């Protein structure tokens, strides 16, 4: 008997290890998705005047089409602009400001390449949400005379230019609304302000702000928006910290300073930090919408499929723990092929371009979990689940970063009764393919095999 018992126990253990059950509870609901998004820096400036109009239409269609990436949130860079005599910026990051010098008039013809992409996106996606994001004040407002940062990585905005900087941001936002009928619903005046790597002579714009000076620019910008009656259509988003933990600490400082009422939206980058749940709790407690406004494989030593699957898992973790209403990528396009950041690679010389595995990994989420869907409870850390507003469509996305296939049972919960399932997969050898399933599906005992190193999505239609 002991021998038979050992064999039975071994078999049961093998089943338990090789096949798990994912329990979904559609009755436990979390955030409702407002959108998937992307920053227009720096790719829009780099490609917006260097490819044919037809190619640019392709790029923007892939980005916005509900049948492709289905992105509807776009972060437009209001560049400060560097000293024209400087030549240290990367070509793609040399985004011109709207004034060439302090006492010159605004030159609204500048930043044409990025604007070209913005206007194409606007034409293709009437429901788009826009944010105006700034990384540095204009060079003449800075202590170093350089929009890449201070010589030591310290605060770089001159003490007596906070009101001028606020005016600059508000003027650009007001111009785009009047001239192009593009409404920036939020303005992000600072970017990764706690970081000490924004130094003069750097390769892109950046500017550190201490806690005290962050609070100062928030007050100045709020007064500027109020003065011009702009608060009815736009507001302040802060602080786009590089780390989730930095963001939470900064917000606690804002709370102590009594300025949370001036903040329309919390922005955070999910490159680093662990306090996702705590930041979400802070946002909920103060009833301030939360965006994950920028992410990518910073400091990630993974290449190829492993890199893209890492980012797929980050989306799952962010949406389950941080629970933002918007999730934004940093780079949509990038120079060269085989890069870890870009979803589309390109060559400026040959004008060749192609979608990466990262594009198709994103599509597993963004095409299927649509704006207005609500994220729902499941008990698996590698699985994201959402349900449509009418409760008739459920989406399940499973990330498998492992070297071996994984099989799961899925329990869809008592209140959702599937009648049809459609499967899609991206892997090392597959780009968002539709998977045929010839089984006579028993939804009461639903099983799915998730291929090694893949993202698998299931769209279920309910009864």
C-alpha cells in the first residue's frame, strides 16, 4: 500500500506542478481603462519630416487603428529648446523650442516634424487624449545655459524664472487649442525631477527639481492656468518620477505642503520601485487619477524575445498592482533593427522599417483590452483579466517567460458563462497569430496550453 500511495502522490504532484488553475472573479472589479498611450518624443521628431507622407500614414495607422495597437493617449513634447550653439544632443532629441532666444517672438513654425505626427494622429483618432509634457525649460531660463541640465545635476531653472516657465507652457497649450483645436487635457511641467543624471552637455533635455521647487512650479503653473481660464479644459499632471517609490514620497510632500488640490493627475514611470499598491492607495484616497506615463526596459539586461516578454510582464504587474487608468510606452519607434526599446525599427538612409516582437506583444493587450474595459480579479501574477462595459466579453492575457510550455485550467467565475473563445499568440516565431481550436470546448473545465516564451490572449464571448 505504501508503494502505491507513493506513486499516486508523485502523479498528483506532477499534475499540480505542470498544470495550474487560474481563478477569475468578474465580480471583483478594479480600474476602468481610459487608454493605452505613447510619448511622441523622440521618434515623432526624428521621422516626422524624413519619411514620405504615405509611410507616416502607415506609422500612425499602426499606432492608432483599433485593429492594430489601438493607442489613444499621446504625450506631446513641449520642448524648451537648447542653445543653438550647442551640438551635444542626439539627433532625435534635438527638438526645437518655440523661442530661439529670450526676447524673440514665438515662432510657431518650429517643431514641425513632431507636429506633423500629432496632426496625423489627431485626424485618425478623434477620441484621442493629449498631454503636453516638458523635460526642460528653454535654455535661457536655466542656470547652466543648457537644456540638458545643471553642471552637477542639480536644479537648473533660475530662481526668478518660475513664472516665465509657467507662462511658456501655458502659451503653447493655448496656441494649439486655438490654432489646431487640439486640447491638452493635462500639462506635465517636470520630468524625473528627483533624478541626478540631468547634466549640462547631456544627450537629451532634462531638469532636476527639488521637492520645494517642484511645489513652487506647481503653484506658478496653477496660477497661470487660472489667470487665463484654462482650468476648465486642462490641469497639472505630476511628477513623472523615474521611480514609483520616489513618486509616492514626493506626493506625500505635496500633501504636507497643501497643494494636492492643484493637481489634476498623478503621473509615474514604472522603471523602478516596488510601492505600486501604496501609490494606488494614495491616489484613491485623494481621488486623483493615476497614469503610468512612461515605461520601457531601462536597466534591463535582456535582449530579443526575453526583453519584450519582460515588458509584457511589466504591463501585467503595473495594471494589477499600480492600477493606473492609462498605461503609456516611452518609445514607439527607434533607429535601427533589433533594439530593445522600439516597437517599430527604421533606417533613415534606406527608409526601411519593420515591426518588432515588442509591437506584437503590446498588441496582445492593447488591441483586445479596449478603452472602457474594466480590469477584474484573478489569482495569477502572470495573468491580466478585463471585462467589457456590457459584461459580455472577457479578455484573458497570460505571459509565459519560461523555457517550457505551461498548461492552465481556467475558472471563469460563477457570474460569467463563456460560449465562444478566440485565441491569439505572440512568441519567438509568431506575430499575433490567431490560434485555431478544434476542440469541443468544455468551458466548465477549460484548459489552455501557453507556449514557451509567449504571450497568449483569450477573448471570450459570454452567454
